[in-house]
C-alpha cells in the first residue's frame, strides 16, 4: 500500500530543517542541503532580513502532499533515509540500505524473510563538533573486542546481526554480532554512548564521497533523536513598514557620538585596523552599537569601515531590533497589509483603588497587532553543542539564498513606564543581582549569541522584560486559547537605544496563528486582569523556596529564580534559549525589590481586607 509521508512547509525550517534527523511512521530520515531542493521554489520577500544576513533572498519549499522521502524527483523539500543501517525485527539481520534499494512509495523490507518484514532503523548514530553526521561503524563495533589478526581474517563487513538477550536488561541486552563464517565476534551496547576512537566520515549523509573533508574531531555516538544531534541557527524579522526617520533616542545617541573627542580620529582611520581602538573607546563612552557607528561613518566619509587595508568593504546592515522598536513607538502606528497596529489602554483610567492604580502607573504604551508577518530563515546548524562549528544550509557553499518560511499571526505589544523603570534600575540591590548574572554570562560559551540580544552588556531591564514575557506567555496560555508553544516573544530592552518593551505574538505556522484570541485578550479590561493574575501566580513557585533562593540554575547557570514550574517555556518560544531569567526581579525576593512587587503587595492586602470584611 502506498504511503503519504508529509512534512508541512513551515517545518522545513524548524524543526525539520537542513541537517535534522526525524522519525515518521517508524522510519528515519535526514533533511538534505538546499542544493538538492527542486527548482520550483516559492520566493519569500524579506529585504530587511536579507540585508542583515548578507544574502540575495529567501525561498520556501513548495507545499506538497508527499515530500521527497523515497520518491525520486517528487516536489517538496528533499529528505533521504538515515541511518542507512537497518535491521529486521524477525530474523535480526542487519542490512545497509542504499538508494538503489529504494522502491517508490514502499518502506524498506527484509530480503531474507517471506513475506518481507519491514526493516527498522538502528537507534544510534555518530556526530562530531564539526557538524558531521554518519552511521556507526557496526562492523568495527562488533569486532572491537577481537584481536587485530582476527579482524583481518573476517572479510565480510555487512554480515551482521542485531541480537536481543533475555538474560539482561537495558542496553546490555542488545548486541551486534558478526554472522560471517568462522567469526563469532560480538559486543553488547552497554557502553555504546560516548567516544570510542572511531573515525569521522568528514561529511553529512546527503553529501557525496568527493565532498568529504579530513576531519580530526572526536566522534561521539548518540541516539539519533538526542538533543545534541541538531541545533538549528534560525534568524527572524517582522515585516514592518520601511521608514528612514530615526527615533528621538537615536538622534540623541548619534549626537553624542559626533561630539566625542575621538570621532574625527575614527573617521580618518575608518579603513584601517587602528579604527577598532577608536570604535571600542567611543562605544564604551556612548553605548553606541556597531550598526550605528557603521551608519554614521558611512554618512560622514562616504565609505564603510573595513577590517584591514585592501579588504572588501563591509556592508552597513540594518539593526532589526532598532527598526522594529521605532515602528512600534511611532506616534501614529504605521499600517500595511501585513502590519496592522492599534493603540489601546488597560481600561483603568477611572480606577482609584489598589492594585489597579499601581498597575496603571507601572505600564506604558499598549498596542494590539491585529496582523503580523514574520519571516524565519535557516542559515545553518551545529551539532554536539550550540557554539560548535556551524554547517551552512548550502553545504556546497555556492548558493546565495537561504531557506525560509513566512508566518502570519497577531500579537500584544506593551512597554513599561520609563521613569519607574529607571528608578527601579538605579536600586543598588537590583544592580548587584544582575552583576552576578553578567559575570556568569561572560564565562558562558553563549556570550556572543546572547550579546546580540542584550546589547552592549546585560542590563536589569533585559532580565526584567525577558522574565515578564515568559510569565505573560504562561498566563496567556490559560486565558487566550493558545498553547505556550504557539506563542513567541520579542524583547526590546537595550538601554543604549532606550528600549523598554516586549512583544508577545503567535508563532504557529498554521491556521492557529490567526484565531484572534490573543488580540481579544489584550483588550481592556482583560489585559489588566491577566497581568494581575500573572503577578500573583509568579509570586509563588511550587519549587520554592529552592527556586527563589537559587544563585544559579539552568543552562550555564544563567538563571536565578526561574525553573520549569514557574518561568521556563518551550525552546521555540524563547529568543534566549530559556536563559537570563529571574522571577525575583519581577515580583521581588528576599534581597531584591521587584518591579511589580508593589502590585503583589497591594493585591494581597486587598484580598485580606475582603476576607476580613463582615458579610451582611
């Protein structure tokens, strides 16, 4: 019977993008490089993101009812069978499956059984930090306990069996043995995970043998569905109206740069290595980022800075965060077919009692995005760890475009009160607590990636706004009808650009992205009630007091009072990989005041007064 094996178009970037291994209907496949994509691709327009990544454009795989698994020249994103080592659940024979063995529309079947039993993929694969992926050398594994002379005598490299013993349990009950004549080599899988001195193939499964490179990285054997097999490198941008008008904060920052004592010297040596010294000193004094300096140098000198004499000019690439923040903070929200905003309030103008008055004073602008368009592009992936060597989406390195998908949805944008935020940031206890997180970030291997989100350095407002976005998403998942995995955050918290807001928007690539439930929840008075319930829920975690008093938890010890019971989200919802979170900065802790702590205190006092009030 013919099968329908389908991956949605949105999944060809995340989570089943180039290099990803995934299971479907009992079979295992890997997504190939974009050099193998069909010519009939769909163009995705995102000029701002293309300029930022330095590519000519983006394409999405054409939607199809049956992707290219085992049907040659079928439309859709191409996938090939991996691992190629399969085994029969009846006779336990192992077979190395080749492309020539594929029969369109049919799963692989055992050639030794009658009727043919469906073959299952081996559970383990090998990876290296250079981004290579391959089959485990099972012949080597079966003979690894044999003498060298015995291995040379066994010339049958593919007569293997995958056996199960009833006398043991777990991996010890599984073994690979050689079925060649006069060879009884065998080894169980008890210690299969880890490094065993195997050689790396120097390529990925879809690459040809002549594309292999000499790789000396240590090989690790892992389960094919392990988390460290695939770390996608995804970039995203909102489709906002183009504007060339800088914000007031940008103008002030640009003026400070031009008035700096070293500005003239920087412009004179902009095309030499000496420029790096002047740039760093100006940035330390003014807080300007590289994008702003590049733009100002280009305006002043008519050329872009380069890293060395004679080197190619570096293009001035847009700062996506700066442009999106300017669009949200424009006096009259711009509107296009894919970007529709309307301003609203909490609906608390007539309230005179706590905690509503305090809540109104702690928040600033609120916008409802009835229509948003986001483009997500996959530039490559890593294996073993997120900071390992990245493999480009085009492993041939000839193409100038990237795979991408567009997502339509809705969102809620809100800012904090700027004056109240600055007063809170000036507190000594707040700065001391964030200083400890900043020290941990400086030691973390994710410093460069997270630094692109936090700005020049980790600030209290970033941790506050990031945690607030997580808590709000968790609360909205109960009230808006969306799951947490269907919501996504964008943090605007760079002090040097005077940012102090968050955007929570739908992230699903299907019809769930435009149900309207999120915008409806942002209308008054629902948002105020949601925020109040959020702060009350965040004040206590089921893991307290352990969670609240933690001095470093999570990946790289980059979280403080934040765990799976109170603040963490699915990885696809968070920009920072569930790091740099601290619930105490939102609702307060034993040694640090929270930005919304007065709201929590007032809510508790109001609840206590209501309980004590006698009933008539």
